[in-house]
C-alpha cells in the first residue's frame, strides 16, 4: 500500500472513483475532488509538479483506490484538504491514513501552518480517521438547497455597488483579491475561470473590488455557490443576497442545473428560517476539522 503523485494515466480511474463516492450520501466531504477525467487533467495541470499536485493511493495490484490533494495559497498559512476519497471496497486497509499523511507532508513542503478539511456530519468513518490523525473539530456548517423556481426574480440593486462576472483574462486580478482567504494557486484560478461551467463574480465599489462569489456547475444537476466573501458590514446589508442572487441566476440559466446548494457557517435555526422563507431547504451539515502542523 503506497501513494504517489497522480499521472495522466490515473485520471480515468480516479474520476470513476470520485463519482462512486459522490453518490454515497454518508461519504460526504467538502470540497469534493473533480469528478470527470477532463477536469482531473485540467486540475492536475493547474497544480503543477509541486506540493499541490494530487496524490493517488494504490491497491495491491497497482490500481487506483484513492485520491487526495491539498490547496494552499502563497499568501496564507492555512491549507485545505480536497478529499481524500477512498474506494468503498478498499477501506479499513490504511489507504485513507496513508493519503492524509502524504497530503500533510505536501502542506509542510508548502510551508503551511494549519490544515483544514470538511466532512459530512454523518461521515463517521471519515471523522474518526481525522481524529486519529490529530485533527480537532472546530465548527459546523449547514448546506441549504434552492430548487429552480418557475421564474427567476429580478435582481435587487445596491447603491454604489456593481457586480460583474470575471473572465479568464482577468484571473490575476481575481487571484489578488481572493488569495488571502481562499487557498489556491494562481494557475488554479486561471483554470477555473476558463471552464464554461464555473463562474466567478466580483462586486465593485467604484473601481475597487470589495466582495466575491463563485458558482460551480460542473457536476450533476446541482450547482454549488462557494467563496462568498467580503466585508461583513456590506454582506449583511444586502450585498450577500445580491451576490447569491447573481450566482443562482447564472446557474439556473444552465440547461442541466435543477438546484443550487449554499454552505452557510453555523447551525443557527433562526437564520435558516429566513433562508427557508426564500425557498431554501436544509440538506445536511458539515463538520470542519483543523490540524496544526
């Protein structure tokens, strides 16, 4: 049993593995790895050959039985585990532990100080593995889902604020804005912005970007709103709703998308009641784990 950096020959079996795990509700992790061969190839190329390169776990016959990666930003010391995922038939054999230890070494090689990972509240085996490796639970998040409405309402406006989609030609500017709170490398941002089914938006006050949101439409019929960030004073005064509405509008314009998921920090039922009034329904909870390395 061992792990090694992924190769192009690994991407097809790795994609099949990820799709299998994604279909099992109790195996939820956040964020999920890419689930198609082309996206895994693009992800591998964007990460380069350094410590961000994904790793695969190999079975006794050399077959791919696990996948994992670590996201980090030059401006941060807090990395994020992507996955890891292990084939259900290959669990309890040490592959998950080996992947985590290899990814933690990648994080150390990238000079990170903390590593975070999100696991579904019902993913007991995943949580037990993280605790055995020294991770501690830090907070919970709630996933809310909005089914496609019969009609998309007109967007609200906010005085002095405009929201614009970011294209691949401006990936450097987007990376400069997000690199302090989203652990990614510049080439990863560029690759995401080139994908037709991934959209990122910046909110501007004058010519200055003040907030962002992203929506991932690449897998299945449910899009995911991610990385809503900006000054709390603006987000709580309506900018958060404006960004969410713009992300949902673009997602529902996609012919395949039937629903949008939004991950919110905490389990505040009063706040969730407000979201339910807007059509959102609670799907599941995630537990965030962290390790100082």
